[in-house]
């Protein structure tokens, strides 16, 4: 049976093509639920006007569908709470030159 951890690991292979950092380390993934063979993902973008939203949500869906045991994947784009750099992992902050 697929797990939330397996889905999160798959999402680490979904990269923002503009900056080359995955959506998990960027803090774009807000929630992951696995119910049987279906995964639900809530994620956001760094800004509401992000031109890559369709690409990133479709890529995330494809990565999740690659998880063993997952047959359906729903990726929902949400805007609340608004994304901020504080959501990024330390690795992402270092890669982007953030000091805090």
C-alpha cells in the first residue's frame, strides 16, 4: 500500500524549471493524503500569477501516479495560506542565497 512518505518522495522529483529546486524543498506542498489507491495533494505556487502553475501541477500529478500502489492522483492548487520563503527547507534557502 502506498504511503504519504512515498508520495512526498516522488514529489521531490518535481522541480521548478526556473530555479531547479523541487516543490517539496520550496515548501509548495501543503498537504498529502493517501486513501487506498488514490493520493490527494494540495500545493501552491510562489505567486498567484506564476506562469508555471499548469506545468507544475501536471508534473506533480505524473510523479504521484508513478508511486507503486497509486492509481489515481488529485493535485489541487490552493492559495491559503499564502506561500512565503519561510516554508522552504534549509537546503533550498542556501541554494537561493537566503540567510534565514
